[in-house]
């Protein structure tokens, strides 16, 4: 039975209702913790047959929520878009990882920064992992020496020596560079890896080839304007990881189809 009666009378109704959600385009399932928290907060029974990271084709029933209509409406109007956003982020990251994997199975997708969101960032962390990617924030990677910072020192050697004195034992030194000469200088003076930034994929490939010929152990990561349209090129460059700084362009609602139906009349059953 569909929604036919006025909104006011439906919200007052003590019947049990059900929200069914299907995807109308391929997605990767994510946001399970978010759904569980919503279910608990709104006293809704949640049913889903999928686990985080599952790839779902079109027209798959991915979620059912059962409970009072007022709670279902709150979920649909105030929370469903947030979950849809998580699904979209997970799907984009998954597609990026698959595109990279065509040419380099071991290459990682690393998310460096999380945008300010209206919900707990732990949900985003979980979504990144569901996509098979890595969340490695700047607050943890204290060994990254950004170009604007190391330029304040006398030279690259002094910058690296200064950071080594301040870091915890075992932490890596990664120097941000935008040319081959600085990259070589950094490796000569004790850097563990290079962060390449804002370059064409052919230049990244050239630097990676040169660095690996001279240094056996080196971590190479590229960070810049990486999108689905160009990530495959960087995947061929021979680096270890692609870093994502800006996730805002991942935002967007997944293509979902919703149905709300009354499944029982509690007042009538009591009589």
C-alpha cells in the first residue's frame, strides 16, 4: 500500500512502515556504521544482505528500514542523502583503484585529507577502507616535508637533518618535490621517499624511472589533481601510491530508488 493519506495523519499513525531502497546504477556498498547508528537512534529495524566493499549491479535491493513512519521520514529526509554521499565516495574511490590496478596491482590510493562534513569523519574513514584504499592523514605523516617548509632552510640536507631530530624513531622522511634534481638531492641526504606534486603523468614516469635506477629503496607518491579521467595515466608511471588531497568533487548522491509502504496496522491488530 502506498502513501495516500495526508502527512499529518500518517505521522500520528502507529502502524508499522517499511522503507525499501534499491540502487539504479552500480555502486560499492559502504556506510554500514552510519546505517547502524541511524537505526539505533531512530529505533528502526535495518536489514541488508551486503557487507562493506561488495560491488552491486543495477536494481539491487540494498536496504530495508522498518518502524514508525515518523522515524522513516526523518531518515529519508535528513539522513539518506548523507548515506548516499558515502556510497558515491566509496564507488568513485573503488573505480579509481580498479583503473590503477590495470597496470600496477600494487599501487595504492591514499587519501591525505578529509573535508569538513556534517557527520562523523569516522564514517568517511570506513568508506575509504571499504573501497580498498588507505586513509593516511597529514596529522599522522609528520615526516612529509612540504616544499614551502623546506625552502625556509639553508638547503635540503639541513631540512632533512632537522626533521630527523624531531621525529619518532622509525618514522619516514618524505620530501615534497616538483623536479628531478631536488628529488635526487633529497634521496642523497637521507630521505626515505619523494612526494611529487602537480605534474603531468609523463613527467612523473620519467622522474620515477630515474630515481629507481639510482636508489633501490625509495617510496614514490604523486599528489595533485587526480580524477577518474586521468588516474590511469598516473597508474602507468611506476610510482607506489597516488595521494588524494581533495575529496570534495567525489561528493554526490548515488542513484537510488525508494519505496515506502505500510506493512501492518498495529491499532487494528490490538483490537
